[in-house]
C-alpha cells in the first residue's frame, strides 16, 4: 500500500516539475528580443547562455527543496513560480 502511494506521489511531482520547466523555458526564450540591441561582434548568446541555463536549473532545485521541507505540492509550486516571475 505504501509503495503504491509513493509511486503516485512521485508521478505527480514529476508532472509539476515538467510544468514548471516548460513555463521557465517560455519565459527564458524571450531574452532573444534583446540580442538585436548589440552589435554583431558581441557574442550575446554566449554571454547569456550560462546565466540563463543555471537560472533555469534553479527552478526544480527550489521545488525539490520545498518538497524536502515537507510543504504541500502547491506551496512548492508557488515557490518555484515566484522565482520564475521574480524581476531580479
């Protein structure tokens, strides 16, 4: 019984992570709008790749930390979404 319950919890958590990753990728994809403001010699894509990549990886880490703190799934999702929508 407990094993079946844990399989269901893991399945729901993975669905939440997939939704959060999709939303973060959509929001991160909009940084291409700023590339046109720089001259052609500046490798803007290379300069912005690592911050965007590690920022996108931070979202599931925040979600997992919240899950490890034993808050509800909705609270963990809210914490990850707040990081996505932050303006820093």
